[in-house]
């Protein structure tokens, strides 16, 4: 793993984290049945779901069209850990185990290398999902992958190697007093990033005001964000 600093930079990551935290509603994680694709339709091409199989592998259950295009292959059914080598493989495997055993959300930055040794840097987030409200085991993980800067060759060359740059657990902090949403709910990645819901009620167009660090955005259903 390279000594690269982690920090949330992509709107897809922020939108998915914001949506996950909202439906989590103070619990360790939301139920997989609570995920409504229509609520995040604008970022669906960059999202995926991993499933913990009985043999201990973490396979893509679903993968967005943009991800499959950028990776140059169909990802559904593929073992996620097998896309990594050496110490990176061990760290990614440990991250996924922390997510399914402890409900740990994680931010990841990595390099993807093509068959012709071209590279692109990506940002990924891994978020746990409870099996059901009654069965709180975690066997599925919601995530997104966004390229940090579009490359002309992505989609025409298969990515054959993934190299970990940084991996950072996301710290979930509660500021609710007796579950009172008036106090707000904060999510941070090791103190670098903070999401605070400023509205307790949605406006007539279904949007909410969100503060990300010191910037204020209006977030609409479907994930679209508009800077205020």
C-alpha cells in the first residue's frame, strides 16, 4: 500500500454515504431491504453490492454498468478479493471481514492498471447492510467506485491489477440527544469529512439541505447535489 492520504473527493461517494447514513437512522447499518435504487438512480452506474458466500468469498452480486465498462469485464459473480494481490489482498480481505463482523464502513483509494500498464486512480466506499431488521447479521455490502479523473482508455482496456493506495475506516459519530434529529447526525472519515443534515423536514421538491465540511448543498432524491 502506498502512503497516499485518504479523503472523500467524489460526489458519488458522498451521495451514497449520505443516503446510507440517512436510512441507517442511528442504527449500526440499514437493512438491505431498505435500499431503494430509485432514491440513488443517478449514481447507480457506479454502485455495487458484494455478498458474503458460504465459502467465505465476497462476490459481486450486482455491479453498475459504468463499473463493468471501466473494468473492461462483467463483474457480477466475480470474487472481489481475487482482484488484489499480495499484502493488498490481505488488507482488502480484512476490511471486508471488519465490515461483515463489526459493521465497519471504510473509504479506499486504489490504482487500476490495464493490460498495457496504463493506470487510473479510483475512490471506493464500503458500507455494511443488515440482513433484515430481525436478523442483524451482515452478509451484504453496499459500495461505489468512482474514477478520480477520466482516462481516454478506460472501457477499451481491461483492468488486470488493482493496487491499494490507502484504506481508512469511516468514523460514525452520533450527536442525537435521545434520538432527536434536531441535533443532527455527523459522519466523518477520521475527522477529515463531516456530513451534517441541516433540515429536519424535506422541502416541497423532496430535497434536503446538507453541509459537507463548510460547504452547503441541496440533495435531491436520486442523489443529485446542488451547491448552495
